């Protein structure tokens, strides 16, 4: 049941005030780190004594930061592709399959969302160390795929459950093969779910740091790991600049996802 704000009286202003305070509480750390990235001090001091773009220049002039960003982009891109493809196949099985243990399998797929990340990181590190994938690009992709796949399955499964399968059946009756009907009818109809799965999978990999710390090596580390290791060694504002760009990309992708979803609903 929807609330009628006009009838809430002073409760309306209390709810608005609480919402504003929560929003401010969530945004203030991001605002502070963005301000520090433009500060003229060589230390993380707030408020900044002056303003400069020096730290962004240092960030883009350092090949180590650029290499870490490139590793993050490659890992996130590979994870996105694999997550959407595997998530689509798993979602088709979970939403349309009729087999024993289907609900248990669904619960198993979303387990990485429930487990503490550090527990999952230790388990993946121990397993990949035994099979020789620790500190490798493939190990990075597989570890992040474990984290991203639940988001992909949830997004695509929800889209499939909202799709009228009789439309696909009608295409088959008109002469299309089952896979042709899925490719030409079902996939365009659930494109919003596929896009959401891609965005969430990319962001899960791009922003992840705990598992990445265990998977990293001296020659292979993602941007969040680079931020973490630099933070432990030196409190340079370059960290704030890298963090700000990381946040901007995340927010940009979320806004893009919102715009695309609105466009697809028209």
C-alpha cells in the first residue's frame, strides 16, 4: 500500500529529514575523498589548504597505476562476458527446468552472496594455490566470476520469469527452431535483464578488493589492490584521485544502466 504524503502531516517532514540525513551520511565520505583528490597538500588533510590537479597528473603519469587500471578492466571485461553467458544458461535451466534439486541448486548459486567475502577469498586462494592458478589472470577471472555469477543469475532469472513463454512457443509453431526462437524472440525480450547482469558483473569485479588481494601477485594486481597497498605504504593524495575516478566510473555505469532500463521499457 502506497503512503499519501499529503495526509502524513509532520510525519512527512520527519521522514524527509531522516532520508536526507541517511543520504548525507552515505555521500559525505565520497565527497571528502573527492575534495582531498584536489587538495594542494601532499598529505590527506581536510579541508585542503588549496586546490590543484597535480595528483591526477601524477596518477596518469605513473605506469604502475595505469597498468593496475588496465588489469582491472581486462579482468572485469572477461568476467562480464562469462557471467552473462553462464548466467543465461543457468537461468534458463532454473526457470524452465523441472528436475529434482532445482531449488537447492538455485540456493547454491547465490551462496557467494551470503558467505563472508574473506572466507570465500581464503577458500579460493587455497584451492587456486593447489592447482597453480594463484596470481594468474585466469585465477583472477575465475575468482571474480564466482562473485559475479549470482548477480547475473538473479537479474536474468527475474527477466525470464517476467517473460511470457507462449510468445516463444508461438515462434516455434511458426517454423522456428527452439534455439532460433530463443535467440530472435526471448533474448531481445529479456535484454534489460542481460544488460543489468552485465553492469552488475562488471562492477562486482571492478570494485572488488578482498578476493583480489589474495589473488594478486607482484606483477599482477587490480586497481583496488593498488589503492590498498599504496594506502599501507604512503598516504599520498594520488590514492584519493584514483578512488575518485573509481567512484565516478561506478556511478556512471549505474546511471547508464538506469537510462537504458528506462529506454527499454518504452
